[in-house]
């Protein structure tokens, strides 16, 4: 008798807010990189701490930056 095994990969779009703040002297690329890493870390904590199965699909991270003047 043959046993079949099926696996699946799911791509989700998740919005994560409440990340760090960066100063105006911080380059846009640096903000994007840090925000992406922080978001993955935050998502990992919510999912129980295992980051091994969380990956960015190509360059799919969309980072929205809002600069406010104080």
C-alpha cells in the first residue's frame, strides 16, 4: 500500500506596526532593512519563536515610512 504525503506553502500579507523609530539622518535603505528584520522577529515571537520557516519571498517586503516633524 502506498502512503501519500501532501505539504503546502502559504504566502500571507501581514501588516506589522509599532516598530522602532529612526532619526532623520538614517538612510532609507537602512530603515527598510532594520524594519524588515524587526518585523520578522516580532512575527516570530508571536508564532512561538521559530524563524526557520519564515522567509521573505524575493523582495516582497513593502515598508511604508512616515516622517513627522517634531
